[in-house]
């Protein structure tokens, strides 16, 4: 399932929208820009942040 928009993505990864935007722009999150909006897979985001917490 896709998560659309920087604000929605920031809620999933529990970061501030500005920090999330910077992560997106720098290519540090598994997301793409579609029609001017960011879209990311909820499963990929959750997996990425589970790994970071475990490390």
C-alpha cells in the first residue's frame, strides 16, 4: 500500500515533516516522486526503520 505525501510519510516514520522532506530529497528513503508528490511503500518504510532500531 502506498503512502502519499511528505506529511503522511513523516507520520509513518515518526519524524518531523521537514526532516522527512530532507531525507526524501537526498534519496535516503525508498520513495519516488509521482505527479509532484512523494509516494512510498508503507512496508518498505516500516522495514527500514525496524532495522535501524535493531542496529
